C-alpha cells in the first residue's frame, strides 16, 4: 500500500512542480472549445456576388435593389455590380467572387408581358456550404420579389436557375488542401520544433557552435533542411491525397508544378514561423506542449474544414493573420478550380512576406552563444 | 604577445546575474603542455572553458586563444581549437564516418583532405572497423573516442576537453588517457582539460589549476603541488572517544606537521608516517581510549585539494550554476 502511495505521490508532486504544464493542459481543451465551437455551422455571411443587370428597367432595378437590401441587412452576401457578364464570370473562376446573378436583357419586358423570366445564379460550387447558402438566400429573395416586389397587375413571376461552374465537389476533396497544409505543418513541427529543441538539449548544437560556422549558415541550414523535409511530406500528400480523394486528372503536370511551388512556399513559411517560436526555447517539453495548441489555432480558423465566411469577427481577424488560411486557399484554388498563379497572387504574396518577416525576426533573436 | 603561450587569461570573470561563476582568473597555458582544471562540480570549470571556446561571453577581463581574442576574433579562436564538450554531442542516428564528415565540412576541409583525415583519426582511436556503424550502437567509451577524433579533424593547435572521462568505466578511462597522450605527442597539441578526478589530473597533466567557487586557488605541476603541502604522508584517524586537549597531544607527536579535524576524523600530515603511527598508538594507549579507524597514505592531489580549499573534493556542495541549463541532458 505504501509503495502504491509512493508512486502516486511522486507523480502528483511532479504535476504540482510544473504549473505551466498544468495550465497548458487546460488551455488546449478550452481553446478547442472556443475555436471549434465557432469554426463549424455558423451562419455564412459576407459572400461576394457579382450582379449583371442586362435589362436596366424598373422591375430589374427593383430586383437589384432587393439584392442590395439583403447585402446591407442580412449580410449573407455583398453585391459587386458588373457591366459585362464575361468579366464577372472570369472573376468567379479566379475565386474573387462567389457567384454571379444575371438579370437577362428581356427580364422586365417578359415579366410585364406575363411571361415568367428566369434569373440566372452562376455559382462557385467548390465550397458546398457557401454555394448552398447563396442558392438558398437567392431563392427566398425571389420568393419575396414575386410576393410583393413586383409591379401591380403583374401576373407572371420570376424564377431562379442555378448553374454550378464546377463538377460536384465531395467533402473529401474540399478537405484535401487543408490536409496537405497539415502534413507540411507536422513536418515543420517535428523537424523545426521537437527535433530542433531535442538536439539543442542534447548538446548537439553546442558541438556546432564551437566550429567556425556562421550565424547565417546555421539559421539557413536549419531552415532549408526543415523546408526540404516539409516539402517531401507535402508532396507525398499532394499525390497520395489527390488519388485518395479522387481529384480528376490527378497527374496534370501543370497543376502539379503549381502545387509543388505552393508546397515549397508553405514549407518555408511554416518552418520560419516554427523557428521564430523556438528560437529562445530550451525546454524539450515546450514544443510538445504547444503542438496541439498550434494545430487548433492554425488549422481550424483557416477555412480548411468550413468556410471562413461563417466565422465571428474575431475569428476572421485571426484567420487573416494565419498562414494556413493563405496556403489552404492557394491549394483549394489549384486543386478544385485548376487555375494558375494569377488566382492566388494574394496567397503567394502573403506566404512570401510572412516567411521574410518571421525569418528576419528569428535571425535577430538567434543567439550564437549558449 | 608570446607565441609560446597558447592560452592567455587576464582578470577573466563571468557573472550570471549576481552569481559569480568565474572570479578574476589569471593564468597562461604554454604550447605543448597538458593543462588541467581541477575542481568540484559548480567550481566554474565549464564556464571558464565555455568562455575560451566562444560559447559564453566574458563579463570582464580578457582571454586569448592562439593569440586570438575570444570576443574580438571568435572565428580565429574556433579555427584554432578542437573542443570536446561535456555532453556527448555525437549524432546517434548517424554513423561514425558521417559524424566525422559533417564536422570536417563545418571546418571547411576539402573532400580529399577530409577522407584522409577521417581515415587517419578513426584509425588512431581504434574505430576504423566501426566507421559505418550508427553511433547509437556504440558504448560510452567508443562515443568518447569518436568525439576525440572529431575534435581533431581540422588539425587544431589546441585541444580543449570538458570532463572527457566523466561517466566512463575505469578501463575506458585509461584507454582514453593513453589515446589522448599519444595524440598529443604525435600532433604537437596543447591540451586543456577540466576534470574532477584527481588521478586523471595527476596522470595526464603537466600543470594543474585548482579551481574552487570560481577562483583559482593553486597552480603548479602535480609534483610541486604535492610537495607544497606539509608532510609526505597523511594519516586519517578516528577514536572511540576524544580526551581533553587531544588536538595538542596529536600535534606534539614526532614528525607531525599539521593536524586538522573534521567531524571526529583527524587528518595528520607527517614527514614520517610509520614513526608517527607508532607514537600515536602509544598516546592512545596512555589516554585509555582506542582507535576506531586508521589509514596511512602517501600525499595525493586529494590532500592537496583539501589543503588549499579547506574541503574534500567529494564533499564540495554543488551550487547550481545558472549557465547550466536544467534541460541539458548530461551523462
């Protein structure tokens, strides 16, 4: 019995002696509660739809006004007027807007003549949550329009025709981009976090520091080695994941080349971030403690599992500073829409800038002494 | 600057906050000598070595290694020294040859030179047959030998070892000593090592600096240090009981130079051990007490250490040094 108590006492004493560990072990589930609680199922807002009014007469203008009213009140979407449908569709394909509403040229005349005209909603269906929200909102808007928005003595009603730009995207394909980023993050966490601090604690770095190796060579060496490992992980996921998720034409060389480029950029960004976090850490427990925390904090707010447009304001701000957001968006655009770099220019710029800033900060903080 | 001096230390100090790890130390190390830093854990040996190997910046004073100032020209220092840190720093997943190659590259050796140097050094430390085996399969002694070889891969002028044999079994220790001695002679090295083993300092070193609480308390050759303290024998004795004025009785025994007592154990330095012991027995008999324990030894560095520091090496309380991260995994 005494021996049993001794074992228990020893464990509890260790637990008490590490208050940080206790706090962190509570932080993780709490953070999961908050982040995951708001990450799923929120009302989708702030989608962007292009409105092409090819008619321009009163009934059409009235419909446009109702669209703007929804934008101003429910905020499910914001409207962007387009004069040219071709331009609107190009922006839709590049992911700048989520849908295009086209009011056809004869809309008003047909309506007043008692024919039932059709309003077209062409939508980006790579995100099923957003596209269903948009279609739902438009259907109820037209319902309201037909109910009391029409001019008096009108017997006809307008109907909605929904056109999806891409083939059906199953959820596994929607999830793949986030998974690729997660694989890169895991490699960065293992190599740039856990293994880096373990080597430091074992004195391996002490062995390096007594040689004439420069600070720059050390930092770049650690970073590029980490990037290569993370690149390998990411690349395996790009290929294996595409096969598992059933991405059409998985070996399209141009798309693969685009994706590998984003894998490299993401790996650089995440390794630099990890190096900045770890640059002054000595305790091998720390990277293990923050592993789960970082995972929750970076993965779920990025839009990898659910669109960021459903998040509350604070979480959308968080997602704007999260490198995962840009990497996930980049991969989503390349995998699901098969576009080029033009559609992900902001993602590329952010990841490159993030790498430069975190790497510079880590270099300043890195000490070449013990 | 005297080119015969490989290490020059002037008023060198290191503070960690208000804790003084090294206190105004002064000494030089001549080319070709084996110089030992002897002291208990926490005496400041490792901090001193870390300042000399550019790992820790001094708080005040100067240190030059091979003529290069450790603060002004750290790269000159790094190129001149081979270092074996206290922790075993070989990569366990890599082979011996791979470990050597990485360091040869860090020192900028050409591929041709690299191959010859690694081959020669692994041969010199008897590890050629193990060159392609991962280091995780090595014993502690083999890992130490590999690190000795690794530290010499760029043909340094000065070889600095921080407690090179701590944690090794007696046979491996002797093997490491012999290897070090041979390498030093073959390669014309200056060797500076820290140790808390008296026998190691005695056997290996031309000169020994005794360090305690960050201060240099004595510096000379082992022989001179031993003759610098009174008596050629040390008698350690304890008694069943201690009569009044017993210390003075002991001091009056023939050939006794000094008497020190510590927790009931009397330590007598004598110029003639056997004669003093005979007289001691008579005195014990006359006082009507008995001897509880008795040992007679020739003076060793242990006694020198006790003489200069006032305490046993093994008894020295280990004050944690803030420079020693608690996360460093030591052997």
